[in-house]
C-alpha cells in the first residue's frame, strides 16, 4: 500500500510569488492534515480535512494560505503571496475514520514533506 | 507553557543500552499519545501509540503513560545504531478533533 505522497519535495521561490503544494493521502483515508515545521521549532498544525470539508483550520497563519481538497482525494496548499517567514517544511498526514467511542484513536501517517524556501 | 515538552538532548547511549525518552504535556484532557521517529530529512514515522495508563510494549519499544502526572515516555531496549534519529512526542487532545500537538523532539545517538 502506497504511503502519503507530497509534491514537490523542494521549492525555492522569491518573496511575493505563489507556490502550490500537493498531497496525496493513503487511499481510503478520509482525514487529511497539513502541518508545518519552521526551523528550530516544533511541528505545528495548520488544518484538517474530513473528506472534502475543512474540519479545523484554526492553525492557518493568515489568509495568504489556501487549502483545498478536491473530491475528498488529494489536497493542495497554496501560499500567495509568499513571505520570508513561510519558509519551512510542510508535512501532510492522513488517517482513517475515528473509532466510535470516547477516545480519539487517530494514528496519523506522514508524507515526506515539501521543503519551501522563500528568498 | 508549551503544550508538549521534551528534553531536546542530544541523548547519547552505547549500543545495547536502554534509551529513555521523556515527554510532558500541559492539557489534562489529552487522550491519545504518539511517538514518532524521524531520520534526518525524512518524514516522521509512527512507532508507538498509547491511550491508557500503564505500559505498552512492541518489540524493543515500550511506551509508558501516566495521565495523573501528565507524562509519557518511550524506552528503547537493546539500542542499535539504526535507532539514531530524532524522536517526536505528539499528543491529541480529544476536544480538538484530530489535531496533534508536537514536542520539539529529542535527538538520540546510539554509538557502536
């Protein structure tokens, strides 16, 4: 079974340009997450899709970031216009449906990440 | 106060020793706890999940959870040089759906 894939693996752009990152989750996983790791900091949550719906986008830093998940399959994360502080590694993760009890069994599997450098 | 705190290390142990990695979390309602291993330049790889107080063993790995103390640890027995990596502690607070809170990670080096 293929894991989470992300494209591109690296992107170097200039400040003010637009970049679009893509994530393909594990087949059958309804939950898709975007995270970001800025150098020297911990991995931080950006947003969570359940199928094509945004379940939680509280981690999105500002309105320069736009995430979509077409048809509940792959997802894109667009940064427009990019700023210097957007540099970092963007990870995508996916998980299966939660089990139907009080505890959130939520094993998330991560993709290799996209390293974004804004110059 | 950070949501999840880990000793940044680096932690260095000889081959064959037990490596002990620690993590504390701030929110008492946290329900699910995970350990990820990340090799340099690679994706975080899920190695252990634990949901109940006590110990959970999987091969050479043992996760320990103490909700009263808000503490979770990972023991690696018979450490191997291939275990050298950064270990990330992640916590899911059930109230915030699937979102994970991560610590900064502990860098482990196992020397032969």
